C-alpha cells in the first residue's frame, strides 16, 4: 500500500468515535530531539506541562465526547534519553485524559508485539507509521484490511494486560536521574517533587488493566485476565530491570512522532 504524508490522516484524531490507541516501539523520535523541551531536559530541567498545546486540547475535547486516547510505550533496559524524556512529559498527556503505559522491550519481544509504531482508531482503522534510521516519520499506511486490523487489536490487548502505568515506572527511574534533573525550568525542586520509592521497585505488581473498548465488527480477543495468567515468567523481572539505570542525558539514542503533537 502506498505511503501518504502523516498530515493526510490527522483528521482521524478529531473524527474517531471511541478509541485511539498508539503503540510506540522506538528508542526515541527525531521530532522530540528537535524541540526546546528536549534540549532543556538534556540540560537538566524537568519539562514544563503544556495543557494548552493543541494535542492536549483535542484529548480533553474527545474525552468530553466519551472518546479516549491510550498508548503503550516499549521501553529499553535501561531507558534511552528519548524514552526518559517521554516518561518525564507523560504526566501532561495523562492530565489531559490519555492513559499511557509502559512495557519492557524484553517482554514485548517475548509476546510477539509488532516492531513498528502504529495508531489504531475505533478498532477499525490502522495507521502504520514508517520511520527511517534517523527516527523521522517518512509516511504512513492507512490500512483497513480486517486481518491486519485484528492483529493490531490483539497486539493492543496483549500489551495492555502486561503494561504498567508510566508514572509508576518513572517514579522508580527518576530518583536515579535526579542529580541530572535538579530543577523544574529554573525552580529548585522541593521535597514534594521528589519521586517516592515504592514497592514496585522490589516486586512489580502486574494486574490486567481494563481493555480498550472494542468496537462492533471486530472479533473480541481472549480475555485479558486469561492472557495475564499465562504471561511469560520474565515479565516481572523485565519490568523490574527498568529501575537499574536511566542512561546518560546526552545525545539521544534515537527518536518519529512526538508524544504531545500530531506530527
């Protein structure tokens, strides 16, 4: 199927009726690296929230209509600079209404998740991202083939049952990076801003999350609870390993489509 510019499918973000799901598999995105917030993050400043960013405004508007955004982010062990940046900025997306969760790359590989990024709208329309070696989106495929769409639905539900809320992972990774993230845009970080250590660091608690709502016309995948009971033995250890390092905040390891923008 021919590639089209990403701009040709942005109308889907405003027009979907129920769910918009994103699988993010990259180690970073060129559009993130090009932004001032990423550069400030490299200098040691925590990113400012952007509640009035057009992306967040649209997320809130869609939530008001009963439609929801969600993401699964595949994260390396230890996370790359680009992945750390996305964890640091995720709170703003979540505040707008997104549900963003993290799964380790080892677990993603063990359950056969796709190795490419995609958006899935209303469990019917699949948009596969094509991203080159510089981590730049070169185009997208708009796919409505039922088998491909069903495969994306299964990838979504499989990963959702094994993933952990991004804030939970960031709370464990961030303390090991605090010597490089001392302030929030010039304001000294007080005790209240320090990420607490929690029991997740010692023993991850992976429970099935509510499945993203399925839309009529797509066969329902097996129950998340059933999949969860059969998860690979390496799931807990893989996610636990995320806490061991945060990677140097220097030139990013890699980066496609930013977390807080349409393009």
